[in-house]
């Protein structure tokens, strides 16, 4: 079977040729006869492909403020922001450099050596890529040298501000002492508006690096000059680099340049705060070959009717919600495996720079543990819009990959069905302006690995994570919110934890708050909140670093699937840049007491006949809280563990902090 036939099996039905895209091309591209590219093949100009076999000239050299010999290496409209709520579909479209070999059996491999003028799409929750459009649709030839070098959404117009990079050695770079890793901007038709919008170092690159693809989301321009030069200027900037780029010391580009032959095909995210985060690896996720370069990049379409939209309207497919595997491996985690999550997005204004990090803690049937982390920084104003906040969170979770043993694909996205909802659907509480939802991939659970905890860390923000268990596994689990605060504030601020006894309009909200005093560790305020919860009739444990909420004075009723326990819908520090908050979510089996796993019944803090009776009832019902051996079955080993823990009694500890 030929490469093209194999690859076509993995391609979308819409990949025939109806592409509409603005693009530039590389030197050597001449275009199909009768097209604008063929009439004036200039690598410093922008063309629009109409999807019907033709292209027109959209922006010439003079309108861009460029000169002969300039080569546009990346190009973006600069005005993309999706206000669509829905399920992530195709986060990125891309092209590759001539000579790319791809990875079998994916389309870049199948189309070689005629693949550099084709357009491919990365699909959410799926390993690999699909072919979106082929070169005849935009008036290019099917020859190896033909190449799309940059692209963005169609129909850029005179008077519009755009962003781009130029290839190293371009005359305009040399004349201005700019770099091929700098981000430039111009208003089309106003060549005197040409400026450097961001320096290489703003992206975590060095001047000798080469930007090969750029896409912006949610650009905010506080002073209207198009340059990211004041705190109110911000954007999420996605980019790729060529194979010679190395990034600043300690960066993900630097690490990949030293450890992988695939880093020219990676996709990175920068918040223009001097660094970047590796989002999608060319080898594990996109499935490009060693030495391949991702040569042009754009976000999925903001038009939900487009064949390759960024978001599909609606909600995640309920069929994607993970279930207990048929051949159930023993679960060795400390609580119950997480199957569904949603992260709440707050409406607080965010000044200065936001530090963010997600961490996924996992375990397998043998008790092995694994933590997967993503982190980065973003200029503050980029995260005031709930759509931009949700986009950043969605990107982070969407990028997490999990290595499967053996079969192909041997790496899969950890989460699928990722969706953003603005306004929120699941936890619509005061001050919450949106949310990101998702499922754990069933393939991961079937491999015997499970998600034990999800943490989201941030500064200058408030948020929370709420989780649900894997369907059909441990039906009587309890939420366990975990919150920590680190750092010392240099100004007066507030640490806040907001709770509720339900989700609907009739729910009662309670806010616990403590002052953040300049010069004092944030842990002091967290300890005060733990004491407030305990004094109010709840139960929170503070260990000097983090607070775990076991019980709240007001709690929602059990959900239809049996989930119960504390509901914290917001936590964070306001107006305190020096304080970093981490919100975590786990699911607990067993009693509502931190005393011991067999302190089932009140009065908590001591073991007696009531705990014995509760264990026997749970064991008879095969309830998850009686599975003390953590093996998914109920037998003598559970009884043996109960007797051991009962004999040990409760430790003498002040759980209220």
C-alpha cells in the first residue's frame, strides 16, 4: 500500500481542497500558472488562497514596509480570539518545511516528498495529525520545492495590524538590527508603522534563533501602538522554531535542542514574560520525523462551521467519560481514581505577571507513582478575559501526554473531551466567569494507570478544581479540596476560600477570608482559614504547608452517582503578586475523618463499636470505603487491614492546625 493511500485513511473527509487561508511562501515556490504567486513569486508578500485552486495578492512588499530579499517566516492576523464556548476540536493547523519525512502512517509521511505546501491539523485528544488541505486548493504546485512558509486566517485587509517574523539575513532585519527570533508588527498599507513588537528574549529565545511559525490569541494593546511595551500589552503567543534554534538557558527550547532531534517540529506557548512552555512535542504528539521543521502555524478557525474549527459548539461526548475497565487492575492510590474534572475561572482582574503551573499525580496497580507538570508565565492582562484564561488552562491540560506500553500509538493525550464554558455550566457561582472541563482518557485507565490528584498553581488569581470519579468504580467517594499558599506579600492583601452547599441558584455561599500582611508568610493566613472552618463546625487540617478540607458546615447533597463531600469553588489571593496559590483536588474513600482510614463514625477522633459496625455494613455492601486493601475486591485482606488499623487507634494530633 502506498504512502498516500495509507495516509489518506487518517485524513479528514473535508481535506479535498476548500482551504481559505492567508499565507506566504518560501524562496523557490512559483505557484500554479495563472495564480498571483506565479505572477509575482515574492517570499516577502502575503497571498490569500481561495480554496478553489487560485490565490490573490493580499499584501505586497511596500504595504508591509519590507524590501526585496525579505522573507516572511511567520505571519498572524493578531486579532484572533475565540468567544465560542464548546469542545476543543482542532487547536492548530500547520505546514512543514521541504524535505520533511513525517512519521508512518501519518499524512506528512504519506504525502512526502510533496508535503511542504499542504496544510495539516492537530486534533484535540488524539495522537498524530490529519491532512486538512492540499496544495492545489490554494494555487500551489505539487512539487517538492513548493512550500507554505507562514499562514493565518484569511482575508487580511489594508488598515489591519498584523504580526510576523522575517528569516535571519533579511535586509530589513539587518537595517534595523533586529533578529529572526523577534516578533514584528505593521499596519498593512502604512509601511511607516513597521515596529519590533517583541524581542526574542520576551519569548525565551536568543537573537540567533529563528521563529518559523507564530499564532497569537487574545492580544490586548493598552496603548494602541502594537508593541508589547507596557504591562497592559499581552497575548498568548504560540510558536515554532527551526532546527538550529536553542532558546535561552534553562528554557524548554534549550532542553529540547540538547535532548531531541525533533525540536524543530515542536509547538511552544509564551506569555511574553521572558519564557515559554513546550506544549506539543513533534515526536510524541504531532508525529513528525527527526529533523522535520514545523514551518507555518495557525490556530483552528474561530468559525464553528469551518471544517477545522478551534471549538465545536456544545458539550463533551458523554461516551468519552471514563469507566471502570473490564479487566480491572488493582487500584493502589490513596483515594479513588479521578475520571472527570473542571477548573473554575474567576473574574478577578490580574495585574503584572501571572505564574502558572499544573501538576497531575498518578499511580498504577503496582504502587508506582508519576507526576506530570507544565508551567509558565503570562503577562497579566492576557488573563483578565475569561476566554483567554480558559484558553491557557485548556492548552495546558490538552498538551499533557501519557506513554503507553507497547501498542501504537505508544503515547496518548492524558485528557480528552476538553471544553471551555463561558459563562460556567457546572459550577456557576459568584465571581466565576468560566470553566474548563475534561475527561481522563480511557486508554490510560485501561493501561492500569490512574489520576490520583490534579493541582493548579497560580499567582494573582483565584480558581478551584472540582473532580468526579471514574464511573462504576468506587461509587461512594468524597471530594477532598487541597489548598496551599506560598510566598510573602509586600502589600496588604486577602486570602480567600469560597464554599457552597450546592450548584444551583438556591445554593448558599460562605466565604472564609484572612488578611495577607506585608512581610508575613502566606501560610499564616492559610492557617487562620483552617481555624475559621473548624470554628464554624467544619473540619480542615493544616500541616504547615497545605490545608485539606474534610468537611464544611454547609455541604451539598450526594450527586446521583454517589459523590459527596466538601465543595470549594474558589480559592486564591487577591492583589498580592508575591503569593502563589495551589488548588488541588483528590477523591477520598473512607470516613470523613483524618484520624485513620477506619474512623468511620462519629464521634471522630476515637475508634469504638460504631466504627466496627460501619465497617461491617460497608463490607457487606461492597462499598469502596471498606476496600482497605485497595485491590478492587472485598475479602479477608480488607478485614485484616481493618483490625490492624483499629488496634493502632487514632494518633494524638491537632488536625485543626
